[in-house]
C-alpha cells in the first residue's frame, strides 16, 4: 500500500532542494530558473520512528525495516496554470495523482534568487496556487454537471446522487472556497472519487533562511496563522540547511542540529507531518529476524492490516495477537506481555491502534 505527497509551489521556492534533501539524492535538478523540474521526480523516504529501535532491541532483531512515504517533486506552477500557462496542464495532471499536497512557500529574502512574482509574499503565493487549483476544479465540475443534470431529469438515481454531492462543492468553488470546505459529512470517500485538487489535505512548508531555521521569521509567522485558520498543517524548515544535513554522516547530524538550536531536522518534521496529514498510523511486527513498521489508514481493521503484509493473511485471517507498544517495552517483549496478561487476542472487528505490535494467525 503506497501513500504519496506531492511537493508543489511556485518556481524557485525551494521545492527541488527540499525534495533532494528528503530523498538524499540529486535526482531533482535544483537550479535558479523556472521549470527546472520538468518530469515529476519520485522518492521514497523512511518515516522516522524511535519505537522501531526500541522494539528491535527487546526482540533482538537482526534488522530493522521502517515504513516509508513517497514524495513527488512536481513542476512549478505559475499564474494561469488552470488555462495551461507555463507547465500548467502537466502540473495539474501530476497533482491529481497524489494523496496530499505539501505546499512549499518561499519565506526568505535573497536578491540572487529570482521570484516569478517580483517579490517575496508567501500568502500571495499560497493564494495564487490555490486559486489555480480551484479554477481547475471548477472547470472540471461544470463540464460534468451538464450531463449529470440531463441524466437526473431522466430518472437516473446515480446521477441524482452525484449532483447532490457536486452542487454544494460547485457553490463553494464559485464563491472562492476550496472544495474541501463543502464536502457533505459522510461523503468524503465519494468526494475523493471526483479527483478534485482542492479536496486534498494540505501541509504548508515555510522555507526560511538559515538564521531563522529554529525560530521562523515574519513571513513564516503569517503562514502559520493562515494554516491555523484553515485547519491545515505547517512546518518551518530551511531547505538550504536540510540539503547540507543530508550530505553529513549520520553521527554528525545531531551535533550540527544542536548547534543551530534544533532538536530534530526539518525533514523529520515534514515527514511526520505528511504522515499525520494522510491520517496514517503505524503497527509493528517483531521477531528475531526483523522488526518492521507497517502503514495503514486510521480506522483499519485487523484483517485489512494483515493484508498489507500479504494477501493470504487477510483471506485466511483467524485472529491477531496484539500488544500495545508501551506494554511490549515494559514487559520485555512478547513472552513477558503474555505472562503479565497484556497480550490480547483480537478478532475481525478489531480496529488497529497506532503502536500495536501484532502477530497474525491465519489459515489458507
């Protein structure tokens, strides 16, 4: 099961620098001119989780396998993208394929790095991108609604249900509000099938200068306030620092971060925030061979979690031996948890919790 976040924004805001640091590769060309990223670059990155190492120590595992997220570096958008300006059509097609949007905003001043709008204003930039996405969604729905209305008048119940879902979203878009603000309660899954750009969850990444990496600056403060008002996420990073850290040996990173007043890297915060943005949780399997983290959406039941490991596990699911992470560590592992009565045998209706250490019983 794969989950991905599309890194978007105007040209020259630091998208590719951030992507390169995230994936610790130079796969995306970072250069000071618009559209240096022509094809979306894709990289998978491990989700940092200190619980993995703690479980592995207790289980005496030979190796550790973290869970991961996919990041897609998408070409920069410009005003008029919804009409095909710049690389607009390509941008919009690429962004339709991702699960969530990481919107990089330039929050640093640098006369040597050009800005397509002529000056630094992250709120204006955020509105430019969102407006283009809303216009694309509006165009898409207005084309669909004509045919649906005709079918609904002819007694087509499915078309009538689609219209009931689409009409409040259309009204919101016409009023300048993103589609996510008008999805009827309980219709989230149906709305996702419309493949609208502005129903996707958003994380703002404020790319600040090196001196502001720990504290942020006036530009990033405005973005944080906007995110809070929208119910969106926001993270402050310095892409330049993250690119430098990515090239360092692991042993040197912690000391370097501490010298900057940072407890962890901006990239770790972006990855964790992206994970949370998608509504994901982690469960673990552990044994002498390996300790592994697995990703499932919140609300996943035990058989479907088993299916993430192997389809046969879901088809032949019998039960799941389950230990909460805290109990696994406190009791010294599986045997100790059993003896302390902290291991539970859960059935098909069990909803997996973040941190569960699980062993699936199945028969095929």
